[in-house]
C-alpha cells in the first residue's frame, strides 16, 4: 500500500485536535522511522494502533510503539 493511501487512512483516525500526532507520523514516515505494514491492516487494527499512539505525547518512544504495531518485523 502506498504511504499516501496509508496516511489518508490515518488522517481519518486522528482527530483534528491531534494534529501534532499526525505531523509526527508524517515526519516519521519521511525519515524512515516508520514503515508501512508488511501486510495490510484492517481499519480496526489501524484504529487500535492509532488510539494507542494518541495516548502519549508524540515522541520517539511512542513512534516506536506505533511502528511495531504497523509492522512487527521492524526492529524499532
């Protein structure tokens, strides 16, 4: 799945009040910290991963947690 498609799905799940979180996700894909899932995720799986990410301030640690949820094969 192209990153642009994944980001569009994520944008629908991140509330407007969480723009800093969304910006951190976009930045992390840009610098390679995050990678798209190796296998497609359902909207439910993606929603759970995003909800977990939104519980904390955007940080390298929370990006790592999100990365492991998106692609468990990625050693973050």
